[in-house]
């Protein structure tokens, strides 16, 4: 059931990320609460929406570059650098808050800087995981990573809410700064070097750092219908149904539950997600109609968001948010599984870099959209209309992509060479279109294998 944890390097990374994710979710919840306290009541919705805008700007700016970096550089070393930068930024935010912070612009600025570092960290982290385990254990590793993230999503905001109620948001920021040290320690202790894995189709090591390599990643993604459709589904669903930024308003003005209640509401989606991800660890291989399950889960996500917006009961709101977390977990696991299995390792960082625009851009731009609509028409209308938009967008994408609806276990369980080779062929065709040449002169083929294979 926990096959991926048999491998030492993955086990170290997973444990470090579990602790770091907890601190990250603590800070995310605390930051929204902090912003809501620093602005007038009539500007809260817009100010909360700008948190998402501050985070998405660096992602849009650096996503393609960061994907190339994850393929061209040592992924483990790159993560050590990015994790160190994010720890330093959290420490600066804690120090500023302890000394008295009366305006929101430093929060926006530090959130943007942290997002820039995270834009380079995420492709390196996700591309590193398949290099630490055998291919047949990848579905299990994805499920375990989902458990780590969702568990942190429950514990982090709940503990953060208690810390805010009993003390100060500054201590939440300080704890987050310390949490990054666990990932850094895990990365230092790894035996693997973090270079690009050698796949079954031939020796491919570090790629080159060039504009052509970045464009090759774009071509690869948009020539792969399944990968493209999962990214579009992720973006539009989360754009329309991203109401997390409005939770402080619901906690304060609709449900009247204060900081502690806010912490629990913020953690509610992860409460449902943890249970679902635990079930998915052993159940992912038993689900055969995976494309259908993906589409249905996103529709449920949108419906639960609509009910959350209409609710005036704390427990009904908690339940609806928990359902959104459960549904999102199912879709997340299958989206990641499709993308990881259908992407060769030498292209994986760039694929994740492109995907980052979709799966992080959707929620962050969605928070801005939710804030603007809430400022204009109220929080209830914002959340309900967003849920309906999610349902409509999902239905449209599913109708336009029959391959996604028909996608089953037979397609993504093919752990043999056909999946990898098909992706490599697609990448090669894309490279030829970009460079006007093929063969040994193309940038993706002018690489050297790592001197020591990664376990």
C-alpha cells in the first residue's frame, strides 16, 4: 500500500514536505487573515483578491523559465536554493510583523517574492519525484504526496487559527520559516544526485537552457490532447470556483465564528481530501473509468461550491468545503498521473512549468475574480456564480474532449515503453517544428547522461 516509501530518498523528501507543507498552509491562512485586519471593511474583498494577484504574477513570468531550469539543472540543488529563499522570506515577514506592520504592501511584496521562488521550486520538486522511485511505484507516490499535502492542509490552517487566536500572526510566519529547514535537511541527506533520469529510450541527461527548449515544452503540451485537456480543466474549474480568499468574510460576517472558526473552515477542504487521498492510495488501481471519474469529480466540486455560497450554517459550510476537498483530490490524482505517465523525464520539468500556469494561475486569478465580484455584488453571489461557472466550464471541456471521457486504466497503466515512446516521439516532432531540424543537432538530443544513475 505504501510501496513508494520503500525507497529511502523518496521517504526523506516525503517526510520533509509533510512538515513544510504544514507551515506553508499555516502561512497562507494567516496571510489572508492578516490582510483582512489591515484594511477598511469596505476594501477587504478587493484587498484579499490582490493577494492572489501578487502570487500569480511571478508564476506567469517565470513558469517557462523554471521548467527549463528543472530539466537543465540539478533538481535537488535547485530545490535547496529555492527552499532556502522561501525560508528567508518567511522569516522577514515574521520580523516585520513582530515590529509592527500597519500596511498591506509588504505582505503583497513578500508574497510575490515567495511565489517567484516557488515557481522554480515546484517543477524541480515534481520532476525529481519520478527519478527517486521505479516507474511502477509512481501512482503510489502521487497518492502519498497528495496525502502529505492534504494532511498539511488540515493541520496547518487549524493550528494557524489557534496560534492567531492565542498570540500573533507573526509566530505563524516564524513557524513556516522553520518548516522549510526540514525539506532542506532531507535534500542534503539524499544519496541521489538529482540529475535527469535516464529513460528506457536512450541516454538523456541534463537538457540545455535555451528559448528553444522552453518553446519545445509548450509544443509538447499542446500537441498532447490528454495533457492539454487536464490543464484546461484544472484552470477553468479553479478560476471559477476559487473562493478561499473570501473565507475571512464568511467567517466574520456570515457565520460569525471568529479566528478559530476561520481556521477550521480553511482546513475543511483538506479534511475531506485527507480521507479521500488515503482511500485513493489503495484504490487508484481499481478505478477503471478514470477519465469519467475525473470529470464527475470536478462537477461535484462546482456543485459543492454553490451550496457553500448559499449556506448560513457553520456545519453545512464545513461539510460543503470538505466535499470540495474530496472531489478535488480525486481529480488531482488522475490529472497528475496522466501527465506524469505520458511525459518523458527529460521533458518533465518543462511540462510542469507550463502546467504551473494552469493549476496555480487558475486559483490565484480566481481569487482576484472572486474578490472583484464580491466587492461589486457581495460574497454570496461571487461564490455561487463561481460554482456555476465551474460546472459549465467542466461540461464544455468534457464535451469537446471525447478522449478524456473515454480515458481508462488501460491507457495509463501501460508502464511499458509505449507510453514513454509516444511522448518522446511527440516531443521530437515538436522540436523539429521549432528548430527546423531533427537528428543529433536538436537541443533536446544534445545532452549527456548523468554519471551516476539516480536510485
